[in-house]
């Protein structure tokens, strides 16, 4: 009869919708894992790297301040060559320092000028960190939204199966 035919068509549509919802759930879960979580990890790594550089700048600026304050004209120190291997070094003239200004270019500067440069570099790095923190907040919000959509699709699917 036509009622039986109509009911059979509705059951087929429910199965088709359930299959489509299943496919979308798998697609969203895959997107969260492949794209959003990878983006989150990359952002965290960028923040760790930028924070390490910022700490190095602060430490160097403090050391320069000590050299200027105590009017140290020569210095004996240890220098790491790599793999935790250190050698003693003697610096006969502390009036200038080589600073990495970016792209692996090093520029020789008087200590006072280097200190001012490092202050500017710290400000620049802190602004970059703020942008990175905003980016990671957006990625977290995207992950939350995607998980919420997956939850909603799962609820729709379970309601369709219950009906």
C-alpha cells in the first residue's frame, strides 16, 4: 500500500541521514585532529621559542648593565661550544659587543647602544608574543566550536535513531 511505501521511504531517508551525519562526524573529528590540534601544537612551540629568545635578551641586557655599572674593562668567562662543553675565555675589551640583529647578521655595538637595542628588541618580542597568544586563543576557540558541533551532530544522530 502507499502508507507502507511511504514508511519504507522515510526509513531509507533516516538511514541516509544517519550515514551522512556519521560521515560529517568523522570529517570533523579528522579536521580537529589533523588541522586544529596540529595548529595548536605549532602555536605552542612558537610561543616557547619566542619566550626563550626574550629571556636571552633580558639576561644579556642585565649582564650589560652589570658591566656598565661596575665599569668592568676586561672579563674572564666561560663560553659554551655546544653539547654542554665549555671553555674559558678572556675578553680584553668590554667596550663593545656583537649583537645578533636578525637573519644571522651580527653587528658590533657599544654597550650602551646594545642595551638600548635590546630594550627595543624585547618590546618587539613581547608584541609578537601577544599576537601569538591571540592566535592560540583563536585556535582553542575553533577546537571548542568544532567539538561542540560534533556533539550536536551526535545528539541529532541519536535522536534520529531513537525515533
